[in-house]
C-alpha cells in the first residue's frame, strides 16, 4: 500500500516547505514504519490561528488557540487523517521556546502523527514519552 501524504494551505498562509514535500513524506513514512504503523492517507493543512480557532470552536467546542488539530478517520494499523496546523501558533511557540520555526514545525507535525498512533500527552508520564518520541523523530529528519 502506498502512503498518500498531501500538504495544503488555507488562506494567506505561505507553504512552509514548498518544493521539498517529498522529504517530508519520506520522513513521515519512516516515523510510521518505526512505530510499526502504515500511513494510508494524511492531509496536512497549514492555516492561520483564526482559521484553526474556528475549527476548534465549531467541531470541538474549545474557544482557544492551538497549534494542531487532528481528525482521524482510521487509527488502527492503517492511519488516515486530516491534520490542521496553525503556522501562526508554530511561529509564536518557536519564539517562546527559543526554537527555530523549522524544528517547531517538525515537532508539531510528528506530534499529530504520534497522537494518531496512540500516544497521549494528558498525564505527566505520557507527555514525557511524547516529548522523547518527538525529539527522536525530529532528529531523524535533521539527520
């Protein structure tokens, strides 16, 4: 089965890695393979804070900004989902945590994928494991 991974932008947002999509696809496939999962379909949609806030309110009943929202369609062995990422939030968080935009983007992208593979972050132990996985897979991309 071939992984179908697409990247889209909504509104006035600039594509964060236009022309390099295949590097990101291959990385996401490596992450899934390392976790013994298969990507069937992933749509990463890059958007603004306001766009994602509207989705957060409308579909989740949460009235606050977030960096990512995932809508899983299938989460067993085969992963299928739309993932909405706020470029505004990623930029702000990169500054807040003293990180580069690119590294924060990678972290958020893999964070969403890890959630789809069953990892949580609600408890301290789960959050610690999630962060370790994020660090590991960001390092894989950076080589």
